[in-house]
């Protein structure tokens, strides 16, 4: 379904019954907010409820980029909330929910809130992706909040897998109060797999009060990576300063916990569990890094190198970092 503005000021889409499911196997997007503004997809029957009554599923087996919900072509001020969203995306520039592909202004002020984002009949590569067209056509002031994002997995070498991926050319993206986790063990069959919880490469990102790890949204069980014959690692958060705007990046109140890694550590990129990794793109980038915590992490490493658990803040001027 490609939704194109036909003259409305605002448009609300919501179920009138519980357990409504919209599904397909689409080589592209199941639902495409195509250059529209002020559209709200609310998965609740009643606005006073917190029950997600609408499920959106794209079970495409395509080798092309696919999405379940795509927001693109200068779409602005749209909201997706209280929905269950399932996808099977498997190639670069794919995600279960994606904001990408600006034309003139970029896709700005869109909100993804209180959604459960996970797998269809196979596992997806990325849960939520925001990717701008260029520094001049960037995606600005978008929000990902209060979502449970789970079970992203990498099946192709040198391809990023992440719960949340802010891919760049995005300004002031807010990533707040989300939980990223895996309900069953990840067992990579190829080496040099890096499993990310959250990647934020946009300028002036705000990453606050997120939890990466465990086996469910309530903090039970463990996220497990089992790859004793291959060399792999896990990165809870990676934040890069972007390349267009100098200013403050915020990473506060985040938790990386409930993780167990079994891996062969013979390769160069097998440092174990990196809790947070920061690299600057501009000299005037500052990092507000406070009250982030890590606990309940277990490593079992084979091979020539031991596993490590560490914070890695590279080259930033920190504002009261602790």
C-alpha cells in the first residue's frame, strides 16, 4: 500500500477490532508513507488503552531491499505507534521500519513509539533504520521511543545487523527508552560478524535510557551469541559524531546487560562485548556521557586472544563523562 496525500490536513488509521493483521509478501514496502504528512497509524482500538491490536507483517523472501513500513520522499510529522511490526529484510538498506529516501527537505519529525518490532517467518537484518540522502537532504528530528525491538540477525558477511540503525545524514535523532534484545541464541556460521544493539551515526543524536541485552523486554534471561568455531563480537551501542554539524551528542542512562558470548577470538575484530563505542567525525563534537551502566556479562573465548568487556570513547571532548 503506497499512501499519497490527496488533500487531507491530517489522517488517522486505526483498528476498530482487536487482533487485526495486515500481511503480505511484498518486494518493497508493505505500507509506504510516500511523501505524506500528518498521518497517524495507531494500533489501539481505544486511545486510552496500551494494547497493540494491529499487527503489520511483510514476509517477503526478496533479495531486494524490503520494509514493512517505509517513510520516505519528504514525509513529515507522521506517527506509527502501538503496533506490532514484523519483517524479514535481509539485505543492505532494508529494515522492518525505515525512514529514508528524502527528495528535497528530507523526512522530518516522524515518530515510532510503543511498537514491538521483530521477526516474520524468518529473521530480519535491521529493526529500525533512519538513513538520510545527503547532508543537505537529511532526516531531522525523528524519534524512536518506548519500543521493544528484537531478534535481528546477520546471515551475510560484512553486513550490519542492528536493533536500531541511524545510518547517517540524520540530525537530532532521539532514541529513548527502547529495549533491544534477542529471545533465542544467535549462532553465526561466518566470521567477523558484529552484532549491534544501537548504532547512531547521525549528527547531534540523543540516546537516552535504552536497554540492550536480556532475552525479553522485562529483563529476564540472556542475549546469547554462540559461535565457538568463528570469531565474532557484540557492540551494545556505537555512536559517531556525524560529518556535517558540530555540537553535543548525548548518551545518558543507557544499560548494556544480560549478555553471554561464546566465540573464537583469533581474528583482529574480536574484542568481545563493547559496551559503547564512540568515534568523532568533527573536532567540535562533544559527548555528554553519563550514568550508563553495564552488568551481568559473561564471555567464553577460545583461540589466541582473550575476550574483553569495555567502554571505548575515542577522541571525544567529554562533558562531565562518568
